[in-house]
């Protein structure tokens, strides 16, 4: 059995929303909040922004798809201004040796 350590504690919270505080200045010192996606001996990965689904999952010209497309389809057709554009989200990687503390839910 491995000894209890900080990395083991972090690993138990993979898939949960956490806030990680780092030894840094400025905005980064205020912490990063996201879903803990992975932990290694060197770094942790947080999903800090979730990407959007495809605007046109079935292809075509977007008429009738998406919120704007649905409304456009009801009121004369059109696109929701996101046709073919997807926001991919964001992942923040933090070196373990720069982590000061982390906060997680008790559940």
C-alpha cells in the first residue's frame, strides 16, 4: 500500500470540480476552478471551460438546428451564427510543485 500523500489526495477527486491555488502572483494566484481531469507526479489537468456541441450535428446549412437556427426555421430560416464553429473549451495544466492548496466538495 502506498503512503498517503498530496498527489493521492488530488487523485481521489478526478471528475469533480475543484479549485487549485498556486504559488504565483496576479490572477493565477487567485486559483483555478475546473473539473479535475488528470493527475500525474508532475502536473494536474483541469478542464476550465467546457466546449460547445457542434452547431450542425447532422450537417447541412444549419436551418432548424441550434437555438437561433430553430427560431430561424420557425421565422424564415437561417443560421444561429455558429454554423461550423465550435468552441473547443480549455484545459489548464498546473505543475504539482506550484500547488499550494486545493479545495473540493465533501461529497
